[in-house]
């Protein structure tokens, strides 16, 4: 075992944290350069972390199947295990706790695309670990759900409200996801050819979120209703608005990810405490206690 990992999308949210976590665990970390031969780049690697994702949901119908086929070909040619960041799009709009036993009956076009991609991995014969997550929270503020949506107007004292304040939403702290990915990679010999592993990251409502922010900032905040009506009007001419409206149901559906399988596979995993996770999206200029995480030089030069 060479303990070498290839990171696809090394400058993105997933790639950045995966590279750091694997490097911290003693792995040799390679970065894939977009547009080059992926099969060649994967020569000699044990694991491929697929952090490639079209920004702003752009052209998913074409790009996700193309990326999937490319990753499968590279893994097949080199006997590598693929770690795929799954999401909750695969499930429908029935409230509850979703896990690997929940029927995958997606309520959106993007959900159907994700289901098809995972089915392609399962049928490919390569070992695939789907580490399923909620909306990512990135302490590096790399365009995550906090930076781009929920706390976009926090400097004005506003928290975005996409639906009712008591609707719970599944989140995942990206450094935790990356640490779990390393642990699963290191036990891959004991795993099945296709593993669907939901990660029980925190699930909380905006009614639970706002008081934590207020205590940290020492001042009251207000909710600002997300302008779904404006997004709907703009949908015919604005791709991002159209894609966001399609996923509105996720903010209207109380949900969490079940963690029984995760706990069984990784009983020693210790998640980051909830308070730290909730406050990770606050910008350092308004929250001086924010912990600035040093960026590791994790990826070997090619």
C-alpha cells in the first residue's frame, strides 16, 4: 500500500479539506489538473477523491455524467478506490431522518442525475465509497452555504430564512467530512465494493441557529426572508435562479441524516462540537473569536 491519493478539484471546498486531511494522516497527496489525462494522473494511486462539481449547478445534465465516466475510467485503469461526496438530493421530500435504507426517489432533476451517477459507480466494478453529507459548512469560507446564503447579510444583522424558522436542515462540517474520508480510505480493504455511508452531521433549524449567533456576536439579529418569488421570476433567463428554485423543497422539508452505519464503521470518530460548527461561517472581522485555520501545503507539486 503506497497511501497515495489523487484529489480531483483540489482548489474547491472538498478538495482543499480532503488534501489537508490526507496529508495530515501521512498520505502522499496529488492534485489533478483540470483538462489533463485523468487516467494518467491516477497511475499508482490507491484512492481518488472526486471533488469535481460544476459551479452554480451549471449544465449538470451533461457535465455530471461526463465527470462520472471519466473518474470511473481512471479508477478502473489503475485499480483505485473512489471516494464520492454524496448529498441528500437522492431522497424525496418526505420529512424525516434519511439514511442508506431510505428509498431514493428524488424530487428534483438534479437528484435524478445524482442517483444515476451513483448507480454508474455501483455497476462499474470499482470500489466506491459514497460519504453522504448535508449542506457543507466550510470554515475557509470557500463559497459554502453560510457564505453564499445563510450569512450573506450578517454584517447587516440579518440571517437568511428560506422557510419556517423551525424547519431542520442537515449540515456537514467539511473538516469532519475530510477526516472521515481518510478513515474510510484506510479501512477500504474491509469495505464492500459499493458503500453508501451517510454522515450524521448536525441538523438544526434557523430558530436554533440564530440565538447561537446572537450570543457570539453580543447583539440581536433579524431574519430576512429569502426572495423565492424573485428567483422564480428570474428563472427563465438566469440559470442559477432556476437551479436554486428547483432545490427549494430541501429548505421546506425537515430532515437529518441517520448515523447508525457511520457509527458502526467509525466508532472512534469524534465530530467537531456543534457550537464551533454553527459559528464557523461568521466572518472574522465581526467575530474576533473566530478560529482561523492555517492552510496546509498539502498537495505535492506535479
